């Protein structure tokens, strides 16, 4: 049992000044879930990168609501490039992308305006800012992540000529887990896209689909894990000390709504091993290439990429918005019950749509590390 | 099996520009493991905070080498405050702290100068910078973390008047794990300090001590986990979107050498639960206090502290430097064997000394979030 | 005579990553002069500040083209608030403001596409980025400053409750200069707005108007100076060392297109005086107020505001785009002649429209310093 | 007459968090004038740059007190490189340089501890921080600039291989001014070093020397101007919008203590000219080089270097500390008289020692712009 007091009188007037991510490749997002639009300004893009709206759309498609097993909200997610691209190529100037909200249903949330939603940010927003845009969660909504995905598409266009490729996929939902692989170098992108839950293992995919449907019918939600895999990354990306590549990835992943944990390479399993088990040995082969039989380090040593594949895992909690009734308090501190209306629209498992976001945050982090690494060779 | 090529000709001249951590409360560290000294400049400290050298020493004592079950290197770790403190109080000016290296043994490393050390950063440093200070690992050494601990002591002095308290402790080493607790609100600081391995559970502490000694005698090392617990943190610290408090903590923790994973609150376990299991319900009691029977969110919702205790876990891999012989390559790409000299000094389990560093990074992150949160109320 | 070589082959791919200004109150601008729209995202605004579109419009009116003595381009400059304001008050979330371009005339610039324009940024943009959006100057156009003015209106709303007031005005054009005043504490805002050239001295205003008309008829342009005056600023804003208030103001002012010089307080005249002439003496009067008979320091000492009025001056060069023929080179390095078409639209004296921009940059810099100064009192 | 109230009760606890300058090449300075030492940490230096202590000493020599016509304080200014340099070359790690204070005379300032010094920062420091280290001005002292000069030497070592050269010199003191030159491309470094007041024009140098001696004998001080000239800078350095090269230079220069104004190229004179007079025409000569007969833009257009020499001017006020008696108030608000003791040591004209600082800030700004510009060419 935890008990504590909260002083709402101290709240009014705080700042939400953390809408920018990245150092050289830098994104700034804006917009509320049920406002007029959401958008992102991407600064630090070199001139001469080919950009099409189609590339952005293809990324947004992965996280769009309204698909099987995700929120029934219908958002076409049509990105508009407002600046920074000229004749199909970047000019070096900031790229502004806007996505209009088409299916905002403001009134859906009116009856829960004054209720603290268990597991939800409205409790802390009201504590910090006094005001909370209760329409779909305002800025706290996962809708903001569409902007990250759009920015990830721009990052991908920067990384593509170097043949750096990023994949993300669902590896578990609830207690249903994909057979593990210490060195997941052979995930095929097709096996991910063919799965309705973005899980590359067909058997696991089917079991997860069934499980989520059952959970959804119960008016409940379930957690899950998303893996990422970066192939083709050259040695030398990332920096020692505070901008370690794994630190930047952890920062990126834990900034995604609902994420609760992060692993790079062997992750928590590393804590159970000995040095002689965990160290990856290098071997030089006949073609002067470096070979490793294990990749426990996950492609990063001392914060810097080794040249081997980079991989890791992100844990997502179950969506806090569920249809079951829950005991809670209202904004005046009175005990009450929260029951969402039947038509309210939520994801039964956020991990599915998080796949596109995890991928985007990898791409953004890598593009930033790649461009930072260019500041060199005097 | 992973195979890849590395092009050393691209290396020379890169920058290591990531020696600063924090936004308002900002630390910049410098110095090499076996150089003349290491140091930290702490900017953003408000005027009027009482600071003593004794407080800094008491923090450094926790991570000092030369204790039982840690590296036998003898470093007194005497911090010198060179600026920013006047008559026992901060002036608002930057605080410069220097720690002279007393027990550097440069020649210890000469015979392995040209060998890529499995699991070690010298591989990536040579790839990125061409040069590598092989004496004790130079900048890549965990010696840098002494500066973080010194800075953590300053952060603690800022947080103390608000009664914000941070504890860190070893929760496992190898497969030996402390009995779990979903809501670790009752850890007593005494039970941590009385354990030679900083584990508050006496039985587990003894088993871990025995295990590490066995591992050390085998010339091997072992991984472990470190938990952190923040009590007394008011609601409202942290920001939405990219400066989420858990994202900043994840960034801080993954910047610690040898860390491989991070959890906040329920962590990876959250991915196995349903929303109705995971959501923490609020209840208002007779004293107008908020009560929770669970704290799965770990004291943070939407990136902002709730007022409940904040807790999480960090995974550390086994020390890469072990006395057993290992197959590897040299800097010219030839296959070779690495065998450390008998007198080389390394930690059999880095998690023990990491306790002080995890605590320091929590303190620094919280002090920064606390001061950032003051920019408010127009 | 200066001669030098330029290597265009090194150009392609550079980054324009400097579209953000400020530390806590932070603006990010985007958009091209003749693109679809321009915009600004303002982060770091505290929750609870009252904002109306009317306030933003009233600021934009000052710099709008299409007025007497300015460019005949007709832009209504209708700002749209896309996010961050809820029921008339800021929520703490980023404010996105978009201004659609209505009178872009892309074809106007086609015939000078390959000509290096003397005194213009297309020379350096082509050198740095290879590409240049020649339509009205793209990102290099002063049109970007409309976004600064919109952001300045938000900054003003933050400062208003503290009674901090900013005025800016034209103090000279060509060799016609307003009678000097060492301590311009008594400028009335009405005398500025009533002047078509924003000059508060009626006689000088008329002479400047006549002069600019003459210059414009000759197809030429003329430089000018803009003064700023900040009243009601409390002591304590600004920081020592690198974030000195005067340094941040100088940075802000020299980032305005066409600015060539900056003075704070006594400015260049200070270099001709002795210490006994220049030092401002403090005197305590009967009402426990501080009195000064001079304010040579310009309201700032050691980078921090004193409480006295802050004032300074910014020099603007004559608009580089003139209708007279000019000798120059084309993008292939051949000598040629630049003659703008008769219908091309430019300002005969940029200082007039710069008044709104100087004021906006003062407001933004002060709001940032004000919010930074709140990070205090542990 | 200006009158205003100051509320000291609001002061305690503010932060001085602005001790870092630069984006990629980043310096952080620390230390008080009469404390144990001052120092600088330089981050962002590429690996492989040759560094010697002698180079740093040669720069410090220019600003050292204890020379003719400067403060008689005797400081040998012996820089110690504590980290980041290995076998004579940078490793990419942060470079820590410390300079011990040898001639601090703390008691000199005891009798003026409670007096507000006209024109001095102790007034604003006390207002902001409550505490003020009155010993020689603490952090507000120009002694901090020695750290900038040391960092400038590192920046020079980065720029030297590109043949980018920076000169700075005194162009006026009081009303004695060097004959002007619109295009000062031919300043010889020898003519500067041979002048005791760092003025390259022998006649002006002698007149300035005589004038300063007269002023000093009167117990007074005098202002002056310092010019800078950057030769060999390639086209493409600097960025559009907010990181304009002239904006960064203005920011750098106005952060130097006692500076009151900044000009780039034609500066304030630009405001008096027409476009046809001010525009610099380009001409292509037989050797495919670009020729200009004027350089009014000062080598920068649209924030980006053109390839022509970059030049400008900085105004310095007379030293506020003079031996003449001055009317003022004490820290309790009572009217009083300030009379420095005879043995107090101050510069009669800060512009002389500012020459080294202006040069250093140019070098630092350019090294940063140079390294930033490398982040390119995908």
C-alpha cells in the first residue's frame, strides 16, 4: 500500500518544453489528438536527399488506426509536406509535415472529463498543468507518434544509400512469446508485413492474433514486446560516455507512450552470465572479414557500433484504457467509478502499432548518429 | 554466425563530443583512467546550497575500488572542490571537482596494446578514432563514473531539503536473485550499507558474496542487476513527449558502462499482463490522501511523476576483462590469444560498484527534472 | 581588391540545421518565401497564458508587406493557431502557427535563376547546398521573419503580466538621423505607430519618408537603424559569462536578415569615453528607490539586467535587390549583368519592416531569459 | 533621470548556468578570479590534432596581466593540460586545461565588500544570487577570459591545416583612431605584435600608448575598439536563419566583459549607404577566380561565408574600476562613496588585453562552424 498527498495548487503554469528529439537530425512535434492537426518539423536534413510523400505514407500505414486488432478510429493519415523539399529533393531547409485529424470525436470524452483514469497521464497532466485536454488525451495521446513515424521515413531516406536497414516486429503479447534467437540476423521483412500482428513467426503470429481478439472481447487489453534489428550499420556510429548509441536508443524507446523496459543485445539475460560466456570472440576469416559466433553485445561496445547487427527489445504495458469498470477518484479527490462508453475506441494491444514507432525511433536515432559521426577528419 | 568488414582507413579524426549530461543541472566530465586526474564541472547549481567535501567523499566511498570483491586498484578518491563554493555554500557558479589518479599502473597494459579485447570498447575506439589510450582503457574505463558519483553528491544536496531520497542496491548476481517485491517501498538504507555486496536481503547478500568469490577464483566475472528506489518525489517532475522522466532515467542508466537493460516499474513483466491487472487504482482515504494498492507504473505516468515511489532496475553484463584466455584478433586483423597478466586488476562483478553510479545518475536526473520544473508559473 | 577561388564540387549535401532559437522559450521556424506556407512551432510556453489570434495579427501588421514605402507584395498574413491553445489559454504544449503564402509569384524570378545576385545569399547558398530555391529567395527571404513576429506576440503575452514592455523604432535612414538621446526612457508608442516609417520624431519621420520615396524612384535602396527600448524589466534577468543578456540580444539581432551592427547602451560611443564619464552612479532617494542620472550601461551589467531601461540599436544595410543594373557572374562563373524585371517587388528600406522583427526578437529573448530565471530558489 | 526599485528578497538561489559556449566545438569554463584556479574543458575536438602547451602559452601571453599599460597583477598563466592529449595529439576526448591563480590578493577587496561599484557586475550579482565573491570580482572578473584564450589555441590547431588565420588588433582608444580601411586585407601580424598596445599602425600605436599613460596617471580609464580579420576562410561556413556566422560572432563578442557594440563588414556605416553603393560586385578573372573591388558584406552573405576575408569591430567601454572617488550606494541601499585603495590593480584600457580574447572567440566560433559544416554529404 502506498499513500501520498498531492498539492494541486502548485500546478498552474508549468511548461511542456520537451517536444524536440535529436542533436543534428532534430525533430519537433506538435498537435493534439483531437485538435485540428498534428505535425512535425524536421531540421538537420542534408540537401539532396530524394523524398516522396509515398515513402512517408508507406511508413504511416504500419501504425494507422482502423486496422484489424487496433483502434477502430478511422484516420487516413495523409501527410502534407509543407516545406524543405524542392523538385523531389531536400534543400537542407527544415521539412514541415502536417497530418490533418479527420476522425476526431470530441464529445466521446465529455462524460469522463473529471475522472482520473487509472494508468493514464491525465492524473499527472492535471497535477502539473492544471489544464488537461481531455479530448482523446490531447498531447498525451499516442497520436503524436504518427509524427515520429513520418520523421522516421525522412531518416530512412538518409540512411538508405549506406544500406543501413531497420526492422521492428512483435515478439510477444501477454505470455505468448516467439521462439528466442540470440542473434536475430535472419528476420525477413516479408514475414513481418504478412502478419496481421507484425510477428514474423507464423505460428506465434496466429496465437497472438487469437489471444488479442479474446482479450478485446473481454473489454480488456494486453501488453507485449517489440524487437528491433538494425542491419548494415558500419562500425563507428555512436559516442562514448553520455551519447552512447545504446543510451540514445534507450532514451528514444522509453519516450514512446506505454513503454516500460529496454534491452540491448543480451539485455537482462546478460546479468545471469559469466564473462567467459558473454564475451563475443572475434575471428578473422580468409576473406579478411571479421567473424563472430555470438553477438551478445548487440552490435555496440563502449557506446559505439561494431559493424555487427544491432538488436534489442522494448516492453509495452497493456493499454490503460479498457472497457471494464475501474475504481478511481475524480479531479476533486472523491472516490468514483470509471466506465468508458461502448463506442470509445482503443487499442487492445498497443505493441502492434508500436512496431512502426519503434522502427521510426531507431531510424531517427541512427540518422542522428550517422550525421554526428560526419563531424570529423580535420 | 555474423561476418562483416571494418574499414580502419575511415577512422582517424572523429570526435568524442558527448561528455555532458543534463539540461539545467549539467555535468561535464573529463580525464583518463591512467592519466593525471579525472574531473567534473557541474553547471546549473543554484546559489545557496550547502556543500561539504565530506558529502562527496561519502558518495565516492561506495564505488571506490580496493574494497572486498572489487578491483584491487587502490584509489583514495580524494575530491578537490576547485570552484563554485564560497564559505560552504554554492554561489551559482560552476563547481569544478578534481580527483587525482594515485594508483595508475601504465605498464600493466603494454603487452596487450595491440590486441582487440573481446567485449571491450578498444575495438570500437580504434575503429572510430585510430588512437586508443590502452592504459587502463583511457576514457572508456569505468573510472569516469567516479565523476558522476561526485556530481550526484551535489545533486543530493539540492534535493535534500525537499526530502527526495534515492537508494540503489544489488538485486541479483548471476542467477542468484533477491526475493522480488512489486512495490519495494520499504527498503532500509542500513540494510544496504551493511552488506558487502550492497544487497539489502541478508540471505541473498551472503549467497552473492560467496558466488562472486568463487567466480573470481576461476578468473572469471559475473553479471548482476541493480535496483533503484526514489522516495519523496512530488508529483509533477518530468515532461511529456521526449523528456519523459522514465526516458531520461533510461538514457542515464544505459550511459553507465556495462549496462544492458532498463526497467521502470513493472518493466518487462508489464508485457505479460492485462490492463485490468496492470492499472493502479487510486483511492482517496479519510485523510484526503491518495492510496494505491499497487504501483505497477513505477511512480510515473505519461512521463511525469505521480507522487508515489519511483523504482526500476538496471542490468549489467559481466566484466569483459577476465583472466581466462580468449581467442581474438589484433589491431592488424590477425588471429591471436588474449591472456591478461596475473597482476591485472578488474572487478569480478561490476554491479557492486555500479550501485553508487546508478544512485548518482538517479540523483542527477532528478535534480535536473526538479530545476526544470521550476521554470514555471508566470 | 579581393580575389579568391570557390569550389562548388564540395557543396552538395550540407545541412541548414539552425532553425531553432532560444533555450527554454524556443521557436522553430520553417517554410519558403514562395512555397505553400511558412510556420513556427513555439515550445516552452507555460500553461495558462491567454492567447488570441488578434494579438498575433496586431504584431504581424507592423511588418506586413504591401504598405506605403515597403514591398508591394500583398500578403494578408493570416496566422492560424494549429495547436497548444485550448479555450483561449495555453496548455503548456507546443503552439504551432501557420501562415499561408497568398501572393507568391514564382515566375517573377525565372530569368535570374542562374545569376549570382550581388549582396544576396543565393551566392553562398549555392556554394553550400548546390540547390537554391530562387523563387523569392526561398528560405533566405525575409519572409521567414513573419514567423518570428508571430512568436514575439506569444512572448509578449508571457511578459505582459510583469509589465515588461518593448518598443522598437526607426532612428535613421541613410544619413537622416533622429536627434540623439542617451537615455531614451520617454519614447511613446503612439508616436511610433503614427509615423509611416515608424520613427517617433515627427520631423525626422517626414524627412525619412521623403528620402525613401526619392531613393525608390531611382530604383535604389537605402540602409537604416532601428532602436529598441525595454521598460519594466526587473533586475536579475540574463546570466553571467556566455548567456549575458546583451550577448543573447546581439545574437538575436544579427540573426535578422540585412543586419550589420549592434549596440547596447552607450555602444560604440563608450569606446571614446573615460571611466569617470561612463560609469553610471547610483543614488538612493527618499522613497528607497534607486536613481541614476545616466544609463550608459543600457540597463545591463555583467550580463544581468539592473532594473533600469534596456536600450540599444541595430544597423541594417540597404536592400541588396535594386532595379539598377549590376555587374556580376552567373552560377557557371561567367561575367554577366543583373537587371531585375520592373514588376519585381522589394523594400526600398528594410529597416521599416525590421522594426517589428527587432521588437519580436527582443520579446523572445526576454521571455526566454525570464523563464530561465525562474529555475531557482531551491 | 531613471528611478526604479529593486527587491533583494527575490534574489537567493538563482543559477549561473551559462558557462558553456559552442555547439560541436564546445568549451565550459570554471573558476573565480581570486580562487585556487581557473579552467576550461574543451569537448568536440577531433582525434589526431597536434597540441603543445607552448601553443597555449603563446596565446595566453597576449592577454596576460603584468605587462606595460595593463593591470600590474603578476600571473604567469601556466596552463596544465590534464586530459585529452596523448603523445602530443588529441584523442577525441575532452581536453581539460587548468591555470592556477598565483597572485590573488584577497584582502585588497575587503573594505569595499559592501559597496555597489558603479559600472560593475557586483550590483547585479547581488541582486540575482544574494552572494557575491567580492575578491577580485569572482566569476565576474575578466580573469575568466584566460580560459577562452587557452581554448582558442586548441581551435587554432584545428583550423591551421586549412590555412584559416585570425588576427585581432586595437583600432582605437578614446578618440584616437587608426586610419580606416574598408577592406583590411593587408594587416600584417608583425605590425600588431610589435606594438605595445597591439595597434598595427605605428603612429596611432604611439599616440594610444601616450594617451593611456596620461589617463592612468589621472586614476581614470578609457574605452577602445578591437578589430578582427579572418583570412583563408572557405565559402560555406555558417548557417542560415539563427546560426548565421555573423550572429554567432556577435554573440561571442558581446559575451566578452566590457563589450558594448559589434559590427560585421561595413557595420553601422552600411545604414548610411544606398544599395548601389553597398552591394559588392563579383567579377570573374582570367584565372577563374572571383574578384571583388569592395567587401562591404564583410565576407558573409545570408549567414554563410563567401570565401572573402571576414572582418569586423568590437567596442569596449572604459574599465569601470577607477581610482577616482565615485558616488554610489552600499548593499543596504545607503548613499556612500567608493574609493579604491592605491594598491588596487586594474587595466587603464581593457581593449588591449581584449585583443587576445577577441581573437580567441573568433577562433572558437570558426572551429565550431567548421566542424558543424562537416556534418554533410550523405
